[in-house]
């Protein structure tokens, strides 16, 4: 089922989000509370933006709780925009290329959810990936495929529209060849300038999504589950939303892949 | 906390114990029910006896549930005596050399439990390992140290006595420099001819141990937790016991490290 | 560039081919002498047939020389038909799913060589994989794709014809979108009953292939490089050959993908 | 045999030393030219100093050339003082805890060379490690042991003296229980303020050591082998030297463990 956490704001050590809070992402890798599986131990990854346009990326197949490399990295690296993820596989093998986040150029993407019945139409999904982006298709997950389809749909110019169009395409596939729920999509993505997140499902069970501004840090955490039990001021994002986080601002609009399908 | 399962009898595929039962060892790697941690995902290992005097050994740091190598190996390899283990670390790093079982020559050993406060006297424990056995000290676990100490105490000639003497020595260390509970020891070991198991603790919480003869298989499973929920005929081994399993026979005697200490 | 070794005959320990000879496969993983790269350290794998129709499979990303699991496995497992491979990547990532051999059902396949300019048309190659076989497309190598294309072309009924047709298809792709040499193919495959091998290239540099019957073992080794320097009686397979090994027999016929292309 | 490279000066991306030069450290992991083994593929590691007193540490068992994590990390992380190492094992297992550099608190250490016949007296070497430092003994290498012995000998106050005393102790051990050459020691170490290096051997074959100031970078590289073939201005450090690098300065003094032994 996966859990993830992202941050945008003044640069902080990655560990401020990944490992130090009481219910940090690493804590959620073995004790998640708001999803089907408490355990998210099929690998992890972190993508962070620094001086380069493209982000750094560190992914491995170990449970996040047991990796000293991750602990060291998150204690040393500071960033003003980063994505971190712990994985619970929905079927695909445990390998580095199947861990999130995925990166292409300046873009990074991570996902909690799945495309329903995906293994029955993985080939069709792969075929939806544009030719020049196929070299970036390194693993076999539905998440990586969705990301590459969205890139071709114009993530660069219109992130929300591109993701709606990509979601519509995979929903149609899942309807034709897969299974319900056709798409559960709580995801985060970034080009290094802004952080985006979406919370959506074709059924009533969109995986959770929260965010919270920290005056102390001068930044915002965007997460699957609140990082501290006793912090009551996490804002829950409603299902069917696309969020844009930039500096202190939050913009939320309705996320409507069905409108795309209807128009098509 | 770890979970383990062993078998002695007519040769069967390893998977008959490791993965196929409803509450198999692999199931226990994420859903253990009779120990402190449901999750035992800090590595796994299997040692099996075949045509050679020394056993085969396959260990890795992945959670057992996600390793296709393990699945393939257990589906292909048949053995009349094998040990399998899934690990929950009690402090030491996740690495192959810290996974159980451990093997030296014909002997194999795996352990569920710990030596209390071990990290405070690991050096003393290492110093108890006899010089000629030190090349076999490859990791940093208390379990591997205990095994090597027991080997020097005469495992070859008197497995129970050797293990009692080794247990007495580490208990004394834990009393002097460590913490209570000084020793929890539910372990299995073998020389390829017989399977031995011990269930012991200095406190009242000796980790669980069961066994069951299968007429169908013509062999006996010795386990941390029964492999099927609905099989009511698993025999529970009392705390403070040393068992010898050979063919159909089971011999149980009182396991008394304290007697050794008292004598010393 | 890769190196591989296979065996068919009376059951022997895998190590008799994989590690014990003077110029064993493990030796070739760091000191190969008949190929472009002396080092083949981007992973390894072994597939072996035993009691099941489908083979066992053990693959990992470590250099073969440093894996104690491989050493143990090959010392313990006996088989009358097995394939072993050490990898030098021609571009694709180092991951377990990119290691050879590949297995589907009863079939196993390993490859030394490449499809020229493959990364430019990987998507086209993936699209050649039949829908129902796509779940078996787990990695991103040209070798795995070729194997899956050959399966759909009828490996089951006509191994040579199927492989010729598959080769013809990828050669056409490489001619259209890739680079010369369009295909170098020294491969071994098996259904558990017979061992097949092919030595072919569109240019003059088909990777090497030898075989040798051993009276002592009552079996035949089929290899990239002879396993002992001083054994002068290895038979070199001419380029453009397809071999069938069964028991003591060897049948060699001309391997002609171009004939397929011409006919098409 | 190992190869390593260190840097001290104005902050640069780690890749400027680790991967970008023509004969970078990663190049040396498969094509080293000045040591016994061209291949150094038994793991790698990098320790870098940033905002914290203690360094970051990333180590893994893959060959350095095939790890995308390393490539990403070195492209993103900038540091004014770092150590990087590629390993060729002299006997001990390939595991993360046996990779260099090693770190304790602010100190980092990496080594090219060995203690002669070490496996015969590993226990004695472990016994030389002071009790309170033993928790840092995570692996089984001679290098890690030497580092921990040196720490206890006063690395904090007198790095050269401490390393001479530690070297003297292990040389004595090797003379008594091991083999010649008793010690080959080309190592680098740092406390985050200064970079130190030593080139020493009990025989005539001290592993190579060079350094070079770069005006462009405003920093100094200290290496096993020059990073570019055509740069003729690398300074070779004579055998029997201890170097202190700080800012632009280089101080070189005679490294004399024998004097310590004689005095003892």
C-alpha cells in the first residue's frame, strides 16, 4: 500500500521528515496506522533537490528501518524540496527499479495506490509510454508507467491536466481489462520548483493525504499520515483534489480524470 | 525476536515447512502471533543436510516473503533434516553474516532469544570463543557467539552438556555486565544425524517451542509456532527442556545451566 | 559480454562445472580469456533441473566470486541438466531480473551477446512479446525479450525454428532502428529434457562456444570457454550452428535466421 | 588490494574525484594500473564531511561501476573533505560492514594494504580493541581493527603517534603469529578538520600514494593512482611517510612504527 512524505520550504535535513518525528516515515515502514498494511518493507527511496536541476535519488530494497546508509544520508543532506517513500508491493518484484520515487530529468514522482488488475494489462500500459521516454521505463510497476504516461501528456506545461489525462487513460484500460477499484492515486510529484500532490480514487477509498505548515521550519510537510500523534493541526486533503504547494501557498483544485474521459 | 522451524524425518521439499503451510515460516515473517514482534524481516536463512556431511546454507538480508531465490530453492531442494529461520534483529546490523542459521563443519545452529544487555559485553563474549574457532566468527550476533562457545565446550560429544556450559558462561557475563533477562534461549541445532532443540530462559518468558509428528510425511516438525492454525496436536515443549529428535523418537531432559554455574 | 556454462548427463554437483575446474565459470567471472571483457561481475545465475518439471533458479547481483550462497548451493545441489551464467552488462541495469538464466515454465535460457543498438528500440522489442507471456517480462534486457519472443514463436514444438524466427525478427528491428552488429547470439536453452545451444552472429564475431564429453562424469559440458587449460579435446562449435544435446548425442545443424527473413 | 581517493579544499561535488576524471576511482574499480589486482569490485564506500561534526557514510557491496545510488549521490553532494574507496578483499567476506571507509564519531579511515596473515590472529587483533570502542567493531577486517586500535592509542591528540603505536602493535602480532609482509599500510584518515595520509610497509612494496593541488578547484586530491593519465604534476609520497593536509599546506614526516617497537 505504501506510505510517503514530502517537504517544500526552507532547507532542512531530510531526517526531519524521514526519521526523527515520532511517527516518521521510517516508523510508518513497520507501524503504519492508516492503511491496509502496517508493514511497508518492500524497499524505500528518497529524491531530493539541491544545486542541480535534476534531483538526487537513493533507492534500495531493504526495509527502511534497517538501512544505515539511509540514516546517514538523511542526517547529512539538506534540501528545500524532497520526496520520500516506503513501499508495500502490490505484486511487482522487490528491486531498486521498482522502488519510488521515480525520476526523469527534473521530475520526480511517487505513488501510493494502484491501477486495478494491472498485471493483466501491463503490456498495454507499457505501450502507452511514448517511444522517446521508454529508456526511462526501468522497472515493471504501474506507478512508473503512470508517471511516464503523464510526462508524455504534458507534465512540463500543465501538471494537473497531464496527470488527469494519464489517469483517464489507465482508468479506461483498467475498466476494459483490469479490475475495480480501477485507480487509487495518492501521489506527489515535483519539477524542483513546486511540489504537487493528488488524492484521488475511482472508488470511495482514496489513500489518505495531509499537509501542515511549520513556522519553526518555515516549510510544509505533505504526507500519507501525520508525523506526530499529538499535532492536531494537520489539514486533510479531500479526495478528488490536486494540490500545488509553493513557498507558503497552497492551491487546491478538483482533480477530474472522468471529465477527460467524458470529453474523449 | 525471530521465528524458526526445523524438520527431521523422511526427505521432503523444504517448502513443505518453509512456505506452503497456512502459518508457514514465511507467513510468520510478517504475521507472527506468539512473540513480541509480528514482523521478522531482518533477514532469513536455511541450512539443509543432503549428501555432504556439512549442510548447505542460504542466507540473505531481504524479508523472506519477497525473495524469489528462497521460493525457488525451497521448491527444489529435498532434505531429511533442515533448519530455517526468519530474523528480527535485537540490535545487531542486518547483514548476511548476522542471519541464522550459523554453520561450522557439520554443525548448524539457530536461535530465538537473546543474551541480556549483550552489546555492553560483546567483546567479552568474543573473547570466550576459542582461538581455532575464531575464523568462524563472521558476524556480531550473540547467537553466533553462543554457538561457537558451545562448540568449544564439546558439542561434538555432549550437545546438551556443552550447551548448558555455554549458557552458564554467557549468563554469568550477563549478570556481571549486562541486563535481565540474562538469557532467553529457544534454539535448534544439528550435526546432520540428529536434531536437537532447547527451550530455556532465566526468566519466565522462554520463547515458544512446539513439535509434531506427521504420519503423512513420516517426519517431525519442530517450530516456534504451529504451522497450521487448525492442527490441534502440536506438543508444547516445557521451558527448561533439551530435546533430542531422531527418527520417530523424542527424548526430553531438563536443561540446567544453573547447575553448571553452581558447580563452577 | 558474459560467459556461461551448461551441462547435460549423469547428475553431478553443480560445482563440478561452476567453481571447481581451473578455469571454471567463477574463474571466468574475473579472468575470462576469450571475450572483450575479462570481468563478468554484473551478476550471475544458475538454473537447474531436478524432480520438478520447472527448474530451480538462483540469481543475484553480486560478483559470482564473492557469493557464499552460490558456493554452498553448487556444493550441495546435484543435477543432470543445468545452466550457469556470469554477466557483463551491455547497458541494462544490474538487478536480479536482468541476470540470466531466465525461466518460463519448464524452459530456461541464457545468452552471451547482444542485439545491436537495442536501447533505441527496446519498446519495439517489448511489443513483440505476446500478451500472455508479458507477465514473464520482468527485467529490461534484450536477452529476456528474445527468449519470450522465441517462446511465442513455438519453442515448445520446434526450438531451432522458433529461435530462428525470433532472431530474424530482432535482426530486422536492429537493421531498421539499431546498429551493427545486429545480433550476436551464443545461447543455451533447455526444457529439462534436452539441452540446446546456438552460436550465431550477423557479423564475423560470434561469441565462442565449445563442448566436451566426459567419460568420468558420463555427461557433456557446453561452455563459452574450456574449463581446463590443459584439456585439448574441447570441440569448437562453428558459427552459424544450432546444437541439440541429449544423452551422449550431439546433433548440429545450420542456424539460418536469414532464410527466415528472406522467406518473410 | 583496494584503491582510494581523498580530497581536501574548497567544496566540490564528490563526482569530481570519484567518477568524472579519466582514471577516476570508479575507473580504477575495474582498471587499476598500479596494483596487483586490476579489479576492485568487492564493495565501495564514501565518507564526506558537511555541516555535522561526524561524516556522512555510504557503503555498499556492489561493484562501484554499477551502482546508480553512488552516481546520484556523488553528483549531488558537495564537500570540502571526503574519502572514497573501492575494495578488493584480502580474505574477509563482502559485506557493508567490511567496506571502507570506517567511521567513529568525527573520525573516518580507509586503508589499502593488509596485516600479514591476519586471519590467523584476528582474535588477538580484536582483543586489542579497547572495551568502550568494541561496539564500533562491526565487521571483521584488519583495517577496521587497526583503526579502532589507533583510536584508543590517541588519534584525537596525536594522529601520527597513535597510528605508529597501532601499527607497531599489529606488526608485532603479525611477526609472532602471522606472515610477511607484516604490514602494508597506505591509508587516509580525517577528523573533519584535517586530512591525514600514511604510506608505509614493512617490506619494500608500500602501496602507492600521490597528491596534487588543483588551482582550479582550490583543493588537493590525495590518491592511490593519479586521476588523469596526462597530468604529470602528481607528487609521489615516499614510503615511510605520514602526511598532514590542511588548506594548501602539506606537512610530511617520517612514519616510524619500528621506533615505537624498539622503545617498547
